[in-house]
């Protein structure tokens, strides 16, 4: 798959990949590690660039700040 943001491939996760809470927590920990890596590697937080959706091909203007905030707010949404 095409690398996303910091060069890691997009995860192709399905509901069946999560048979229990421990598995979900492990995935959240992996996301936390990726966000930590991004915090240390991003150097143009407000620089805008074009991102192409790896499967659907549509394009969006994004910046590194949005790429950091998205997983944080999404995880918070799920943890409630």
C-alpha cells in the first residue's frame, strides 16, 4: 500500500480483527506510538500539501497539524 504521512502503510483493519478488548487496546497503543513518532518527525505543522486517498484516489489539502489531531480526537471519540 501507499505510505501515509510518516511512511507507514495504511492499516487494513476489519471488525473481525478485534475478538476482544485486549486486541483493541493493542491497536490503540500502536496508534499512540505512530502519533508519538509523528510528533518527533513533523517539522512543518502548518505547511499544506496534497494527500491522495490510497484506495479511492480522491485528493485533499492537509497539513501535519490535522494529521496529528485526527487520530487523537478519533481515539478519544471511541474511548469516550
